[in-house]
C-alpha cells in the first residue's frame, strides 16, 4: 500500500508526503520538501561580515528577526563583542514579539481549522468572528513592537554588531507596555477557547532539545540542553548536532547520537516549564499538560502557553526600559580573524548560526541549522507510529489526519531549504 500526498496546505513553503506500508508494517514515511535549495550559506562566502545579518534575515518572511539576531550573535562571538544589558533586553523584546506573531498565525489560522474539519479559513473567520478579532489584535500589536524596536515589521533595520543603529524612545515603549495588558488578556481568552478542544490521542517518547537557563525561560540565549541529560555551549554545538546532505532530499537532515529529536514550543516547555510566568503556568494546567509531554499534537497548545508568557515578558521589559531614556552604548570592536557560533530560540525551535572570518572581515565559511531541518526526522518517526492507528479509515480521512500531524509541527520549508 502506498500513500501519496502531493501538497500539504497551511504550512510555510511547499511539501508533500509519501509512505509505503507492507503487510501492515510501515516501510517508509518521508516528507517531500519541494522548495529548491537557495544556497544562502554559499552566497555569504567572500562577502563582508556585516552582510550576514541582512542576507540571512531574507531566508524567511515569518522569522526574519531570529535569523538577523542569530547572525549578529555569531559575529559578536567571532569578534569577542559583549553587548550591553540594554541591547540584550531590546533584542529579547524583538524575539519575543517574533514568537507571538508566528505562533498566533500558526495555532489559529493553520491548525485550528483541523479541529473542525474546516478547509477554508474564511469559514473559520465567519464561525468565530470574536476570536478572530482578538487574534488580529495580537498579531497587529506584535508587528507594532517590531516597528518600534527593529525599524519595520520584517527584515530589521536597527540592529548591528554590539548594539543598535537607532533606539526607540520611552514614549514608544510605554505605549507598547500599556497596550500589552489588553493583548495579554486576549491571549488568555484565546487560550481558554482552545482548552475546550481535544487533541488526537497519540504519544511517542522523543528526545527534546532547547536552550535552557537557570534564571529565566530561555529564548534569546542559554545552554543547549537535551532531555537525555547532555548540554553544550554554542561553540560546541557541532559535537552533538551535524547536518547531512542526503541524495534526492532538498532539505538537509541532522546527524545526532540519539537519532531523531524534537525542538520548538513543546521542547522548551518540557525542559523549562517551571520558569514560565504565572499566567502561562496557569494556562498550561488548564490544558492538563504535565511535562514531559509526548503527544506531538500538544505542540499547538504549548505555542498558546508560550504566547501568554512572551506577551507578559514584553510588558515587563518595555515597562523597565521606558523608565529612562535609552542611551546609545554600542560596543566598539577590532576586526580580526576568528570563529563564532550562536544559538537562539526561533518560534519553531533552536536555530544555529556559525561563521568563520579572515583578518579582512570576509566570510570564509558559514553554517546555518534551522529548527525544521532538525525535527523532520522526528516528524517522520511520529508518522510511522501514527499510521497503523489510521489503517481502517478512508483515504480522505487518513490523509487529513496525516496533514494535521504535520501541521502540528509548524514546519518552515523555506528555512529548511535555505
């Protein structure tokens, strides 16, 4: 028996799915990434180091901020630059807003229709107009945060090595903080709406990897940590995680000691749920999710929990920064040859950038490992286990459930084929 899905709608990019089942045993389950490779890493070789954040932010329109920041952090690592606390707080605001924007789009417009067997989002909007207005408010507010801090909603303009070219003023930050109260309440109400929904029954124990800190729920930085017990600093990430180019696969895969693993909201919550803000912890308990969470469909609910957390974090940081006028305190540095690596938590999971520079500041090597590349093997392993539960269903229903599981991962094929 062969299962062929030529197109999976409601994901970023283009992908299909193929499976082969022989005598009840799943022989193959493969995600077919259909976007062509764009060779961004090769494009960077020979270019001036300052080009990396600008070019890599063009990899994806959904998460340009995280590529920009990760590239900047990697260059700072290579040049021994330690940005100020003010700079780090502003970058955290950017990344938190990026997560809110991406999560909101995904869990509402891309996955909620699956719970109601709705194929057309216009039908969803008409059925739930009140909830849709709240979602748009959250989305618009997250875009406002980006405009204020990074200069525009996509492809940041203000960031640079060691600091910012331009800084927001305290009135702009106060406005974000004031508006965040209503946005936070809306995110909680949307979460309460989702608690009425039931996830499909599924469970497969996986390894979970994310950045982790002792003092806070890690988003901008932290130690790369696995649920299997190992950890690594940014510069050592390749000791545990290496990309592989497989023939006939548009997206690379990751070679790892324990084979497949999961990243993203579910991984972060499994590793750091105790560090969530109180409203987010309360939302997690409303979903009756007790880590470790092994149902991958719950990644959707974990994104909702993270939204509550991220909005409150933006509120805290903007209130704090708006107490005084920000001062331009960019760190000066000396151009030198070197190697630098960085990780950051993108909406879909841990993102890695690594760069090598010569003494003229030209890039001699660049490596990017995106979240989707990391979890593709885990997704295929999940489907292999899930397929036997679907054997007695009609082709249409079975395909619908396969697509639903794929969408729960929130894959970004554009990033995967960078």
